[in-house]
C-alpha cells in the first residue's frame, strides 16, 4: 500500500501554511481549476463514444478551425469558474474578448487566462492534448474587471500550470515556490502527488521543432537545428528530434527528460505564432521555476509587456543551456 499519500488539496493546504501569501481564496481557485480539469479529462477519455470529435465548423479569433472539444472545454471552464466569487474575469484563446463575470455573481481578486484545450488538432487521432492556465491578481480600479487586468507580464503571475490528458491525466503547476506534478487516480478521483520539485535536467536529450516549416526558417534557425543534429553536439551525441505537435505534450516531455522546444519567427509568421498570454507566459513561468529558460529571441518571455489579448510570440523554451545556445545562434546569424 502506498504510504504518505499527498492529495492535491492537502498539498495546497500545506503550501498555504508554509507561505502566508497563499491565501484561502487562491487555494480554492486552484482546487476548482483542478476539478474543471477532471471534468474535461472525462470528456476527452470518452471522446470517441459521443459526437464530440471533429471540426465544429467555425473559426476562432486567430482564423483557425475550432474543434468540438475546444468549445466543450471552453464552456466547461467558464461554467465551473464564473460563479465562485474568486475571479473578476477570464480570457480564453477561444474568445475574441475577455469574459466578464455575470452581474448576478460576486467578483474576486484574480483573473484567469487559459487555453482550454491545447493541441486540439490532435484530438481525432488520440494524441496527448492539454489545458494551460495562468493566474494574475487584479490591478485595475474597475469595480469588476478591465482589459488592464489581463495584459500583465508573465513575471507577475501568481500561478500557472497545465493539465496533460494522455496515458494518464497529469496536472503540473507552480505558484513561484517550485514545480509540482500530480497524477489523477481514476479509482479515487483524486490528483495525487507524483512528481515533487520538478527540475529540468541540465543535459538535454531532445529538440522539438516542426521541420516541415524549414523552408520558412531564417538562417539562424537552420544553422541551430543543423548544430543540434551534428555529431559534435553533446560530445559526439546529437539530440534526437521529438515533435508531437501538441505544445503541452512537447513541453512536458522536455521538462521531465531535458530538451528544448523551438517555435521561431519565420517568413510567414514574423511575430511568431504561439499565444503569449495563453501558452508562452504560463509555460515560461513553469520552465523558470524548474531551472529552465524561455525567450522570444530578444528577451525573456516573462518580461514581455502584453499589448493585446491574443498577442503572438516566437518561443524558445527548455533547458537553460540549450536556450542560451539558441540565442547565441540567433545573435550570430540574424
């Protein structure tokens, strides 16, 4: 029998005792996000049994095809989180504008940025996908919520995390006091601590990039990827390519096993493609807390001041040494 079982809720309560800034409302907010992820996990795991696979027949604000499960996850998160009195607003990759808490519900002191279902293009083929979330404190004087509350640098996030729906469902989060991973026990219906104090290995094993877009790459990207594959890399051992096409899954593998994920600017997307608020900033917070690094090529992702809800960015994220090497190539061959 497993000893010293640590549930997610117990972990939050212990963190609250250790760090007085982790207030009860904040703990409750993280607990409710975990509950929402259980509901989404249930739907993802039975996706092939109902009419929730495939394209929904609409485009999101980025002009991308929306999957049925995208809409389902988006609505579930809103319906679970909007009436608790913990949030003053939400912003989602699937919504053009930020989402106000209905007037009949009380508001709290936090805003939630989220990618309800990252990697949704992989849904139909049963590849790992995930939910990404980011929490900020309210900073405006608006009685309920204002755009200013969402457009905050990643450096001032109070928490960020993701839930990976794969062979098991796993929640990984940080509140600035290290990175913790919890695996959902389907028999108990509880997230149990499975990965304590996660650190990105200093020695990298993998690189992740979509090489199908190599014809669009700038010179620095080509030269850097050639270097990663060369026999001189890592004292005779080049890195292996691993690319799933689901950001959460690619990041999670590199977080645990060591590596770098690169989605650079190119001739088609000169400002990058990934979303700063919903993808890059939350994962950058996790990476940094795990001893890694994240950059857009010019500055740390966490230091970028957002100007738009759906702002795009290049992303270089992973083991600190690998990110620094990528930046050196970018500076040398820009």
